[in-house]
C-alpha cells in the first residue's frame, strides 16, 4: 500500500496519490486542490473546523478560537503546553493532529482505501538551530501519530518539487517560497531521471512578509511608534513593541487574548499621547480581531502585487472607514531585506552544488509567495539566462511527493 503524499504547509496543505502513472491531487474540499492550513475550535458546536470552514467561522464571528500558521510553532515549547479551550485542555500537537486526521479521512474517502503511512514534505531546515530543527521534526511526527498514521517519512520540499519539475534535460533551480520557509534545490534532469545536487533553506516566508508589511503599515494605526507619558513627571517613552510584533505574526495572535495582555494595553491606553490609536488596539483584543487584521494585510499584499499596482488594507472590522494603502513600490521597499536574504540563500545553494549562475537553465517557482514580483524579479536578475517556470506553484511539492511515495 503506497503512502499518502502530504504537503503540510504553513498556509495551505495538499494531498496526492499516483493514478494512471501521474500524480493525482486529492480535493480535500470540493473543487479545491489545496486546503487552507487553518483550524477553528468551535466553542458552541464543540467541534474542530478546518480549512475554508474554519475561515468562514472566523469571518462569521462565531465563538471559538482560530489558528493559522501553526507549522511555524513546531520546535518550540508552545507545541506541548496544555491550554484550556472552553471545555478541553489541548496541546498544539493534538490540534494539528486533528487537522491532519481530517486530511487522512478525506483522502481515504476519495480514494476508497486506508492510508496507514504518510510521506510528508518538510523544509530543508525548520530552524537554523540544529536542536530546534530536530525537535520540530519530532513534533511533526507526533502530530502525524495523533492523526492516526502508523508511520511517516519525510522528503525535503524543494527536492520533491524537483521530481515533478518535468521539462527538458539540464540544470534547474527550485525556488520554494512558502509561508514560513524559503527552500532551494539545484537539480539535473536527464530524461526521466532527476539528480538532486544540493539543497538549502532559511526560515523566511510569506508570513514574515505579512509581518513586515503589517508592522510598517498597520501597527502604527494601533499605537506602534507612539509615546506613553510617564505615570509621574513630564517624560515620555515609546510604547513597547513586543505586542505589535505578536499581533503582526500569524502564529502568535491566538496567545494575545488573555487577561494579562489586555490589562497591559488598558494601562498603555491611559498613558498614551495618542489614546485613540490604543483604543483600536483594545478593540482588536476585546473582539479577537487579530486574524481579521492579518487577513486584511494578506489581501492588501496580493492586490498590490497584481495589475493594479496598489492594494487596500481594509480595517473596517476594527473601525468604520479605517484602512491603509499599500503599493507595489511599498512591497519592493518593504521586502528588500527579505529579497536579499533569498538571493543569498540561492547563491549558497549554487555554491554547494558547484554550479555557476550562468549554468542554470530553468527556475521553477514553487509556493504562493514565490509569485510575488519582488521574489521572481530578484531571482531572474540573479539568473538572467534561466527560463522561469510558474506552472505548478501550488502543487509542485505534493506532485513530487506522490511520485516519491510510489
């Protein structure tokens, strides 16, 4: 019995098997090749919703807890801490296990067979620290066990994408910019054979891009960069930035909705030089709108990357008429540092493979964030002789995993 190929991503997840000699992506939701890696613990119905159903529950304002980008938390102590969610005490291992169990059951129902084993994609490195990297893999293995899989094996995501790259013979570079990591593989294609020559990865992805843009364009509307008056005397100090970083980070948003954080923000509001901005922050925490804000930033980013060259970060859920504009120029300027890191990591991969930039014939872009102009432009500037390939940005990894699983 072949293993079920699963691309468990920070933002989206896909599953596939081989059928008729080709990878077949399983529709985990009707008509959809990918499933948002999103979870909603519905307190009223006392059930766990995943994917678009989880996102709809958030948008509808249902009572519960929304979580996204939990892959970014792998390898941290947060994964194994028991937390109270209404009538349940759960770890994030158990919560991610529920998500993967849904992937398993939907795949089994679609294929009419039982999958006891999984072949899962993984970043080249979850973390630069080797101990945390190993812990992240152990955490993910425990998530698969919690989902009911008897065993799981792993294949680096860009190497899986190389297996599915197709095309003609020659040297290629996989550029896989996912939600939480950026991964690269230099490969040589000869006929139907794919040889992986070198792989490398860094902890940087689309959720980092969102955080950068949120900190620059949204968090100042909530008080970031403004001053607090001293409780005694005329002095002022800048508001602490930690809460704004957590609110701008997908994975840490759910952990802000607690009494201690709300008391800190209430105190800052009383001392704020611009209290109206902190009043918005109070609204976000009281009404648990952090993910609504994050989705607004993501939509603005996508719009600014499109043909209109600008996007609106619509914050009407926080305050009527509140918004921020973001342009394609803002994307380029705000993500320059990220683009430089991606370029450096790609160069390191080429060096490890003993390949010059001029030898690369194809750049295969994988992952939704690889479609950002600042990313593709950076890579094409680095490899001007290479042909860009965008065709399998969302399914290239799971296609390759299905090939490897067979």
